[in-house]
C-alpha cells in the first residue's frame, strides 16, 4: 500500500491506535548514543595487558615512562601519517581526545591569534565560524562556549555548499573558521569531493581563516568503497594558503574512546605555533598509551584490518536502519534518509515542524532519540526537520525494536501534522 503525504491524515486513527499499543509495551530503549558497543571495544582489549612488563622503550631506546616527547611517539605518528595523508614531521600524536585539541586550538587562537592574525581572535569585536548543517553538536558547542558566532551553511552530499561559503566569506570579514568532517561526516555520512576541498583551501578569506578539518572517520568504512584520498595540506599549499588547515583525528572509534590517542596535523608554521602554546600546558603526552597502540595496531594495514572487524559488527546495524525505514516509512512517502558508506550516523529528514513532536512521542513510548536541533548551531533547527540516528551502541535486536517503535511515533506525528 502506498500513501501520499497528503493522504496521511486519513490514517490518523490507525496510527494513533498503533502508537497506543506501542506505549502499552513499556519499552525502555536508547538510540541516542553515537559510541561503539561493548563488542567493538572488546576488539581492543589486548590494550589492557600492553605494553607488558619491562616494555617501555621506543625504537630509539627512549624511556617512555618519563616526561618529554612532546610531538608523540614517532612509530605511532608514522602509522597515522599514512592513514591521514599528513607527513610525519607535521603530525603530532597527543592526548586522549581530538575534541580537546580542537578546543585548545580554538582557545589558543582566541588568546593569542594564529599565524597571519593581526591580533588575538578574542580581541576582535566579533569572531564567526561557518557551521555546515546538519553538523556535529560538540563542534558547535566549542565555538558557542568560546563566544564565537556561528553562521549555518548548507551541507550537500559532497561537502559544504561552496557557493554559500563563498558568499559568506565575501560579505563577512569576521569569519575566521569553518567546521569540516571530510569523510563520513557527522551526521549525514557525506564525503567531501576533491572539488569542494580545493574550493575551501583557495577561496579568498582572511589570512587567519582556518579550516578545522576533523577527519574523525577517515578509516571507518561500512562498505568496500573507499573515498578518494584528499591531501588537504598539500592542496592548501598549492593554493598559496599553506597555513589554512588544521587536521584533527583520533583512535576514539578505532580502539577505546576516552583511552585512545588524538592527532593534530598542519603546516610547519602552524605546528610550531601549536607546540609553542601547548608547551605551557603539558611536559609531554601519555607515551605508554601510544606504545600500547603501536603494539596493538602494528602498522597502517593493521589499523585497516582492525576496522574491518568493527565493520563486521556494525554494518548489520546500519542495514537494519535502511530495512526498517524502507519498510515502514517509504510506503507512506514519509521521510528521506542517508545511507552512509561509513561513519557512525544516519540522518533522517522529516516534514518541517515534525521532528520535535516525533521525538517527544517516541520518548513517551520509552524510546530515546537524539533531541531535535542537536545537528544545528545553538541546538536550533529552524525547520524542525532533521533527526540524527545513532545505530552502533544498542544490540541489533534492541536497535530494530527501537526503530520500529520510532517509526510508529513518526507516522503518528506526520499524520497529526497532515491533519492539522
Ligand atoms: C566528528 C567527530 N569528531 C570528534 C569526535 C570525538 O572525538 P574524540 O573522542 O577524539 O574527542 C566525534 C565523536 O563522536 C565525532 O563524531
């Protein structure tokens, strides 16, 4: 049976009855958490017994138990240099969180400026960032916390809308940065094209304009397809803007979130700038944890093999999202959703004005979905139409049950809207 959206109102009483039945089941399911499930974490449990007794030196014989080594363990930087396309001397292996690095880098920029700044960003009357939407809530939270104004720009299937970025940069000199997740973007799964990357590094902008290139999902594939590698630092150098890009990444969703290793990569001048200010903060990163990671992952091929094991565990969950939405929503013409080839999220677009209500109905039936608005700056989706689905954490059975219930709630919300 196929229903046009306009015909949804006729089904209101049927959808209401289905929803009442759902509510009576007293479910308690949480589909909000974009984090690895326990079976994924178990893939890295060898970390718990590494580096092993009396194994605390690197290839050069340095005692990793001690202070020092501010740039991180060379062997680990080599592994991720290959995977991230950043030359080893320009890639630092640091603490346990890339978000911390993004926060620090933005804070250093506010306090001190970056190479090319006339003054610290914080001494400008207004500092603005472009925020591709839908995007990652924690990126937006960093800029909001630092008092940086955010300007939404639309996110397309191949990256941020370049015309919108160009128009904003041409008219607004307060723009100092843009948030980017170039591979399997959070939350749409979009992969940036080379053309978009080239435009971002070459568009006219302030000398201290920076691209926060958060390559969090560089190796997090769900299919055999592989994104075209984009050497963003080289592209920026070729465009005459060698200092425009800050690269971030981490092993959070490779090994243990919170107990992994984060990376910062950039031009030689930016790396010198970062290490200068970071030296006031730390006498060196946790090199024992970095050694553990070298031992677990071995080399770039070892990381990719490890990620195949993640894929085997989570690809069925992403398939379940496609199956349930296709079976429950498509026949009613309700919603459209992404089918990502990697990363951690699916984005569902519903009729404007329906997202919040659908999530509320789901919550009242015991199914927690990420709050509407969390994909937008200031938690404000002006269309109230974007919903982020995080399939990885629940078991496949709980996920499927939760999605079925959520579809029941969404169909009711859509029918209410159509009937209004
Ligand atoms: C795009 C993106 N960047 C960064 C992070 C968090 O990274 P970390 O654990 O290294 O701070 C996440 C986690 O969901 C993410 O989706």
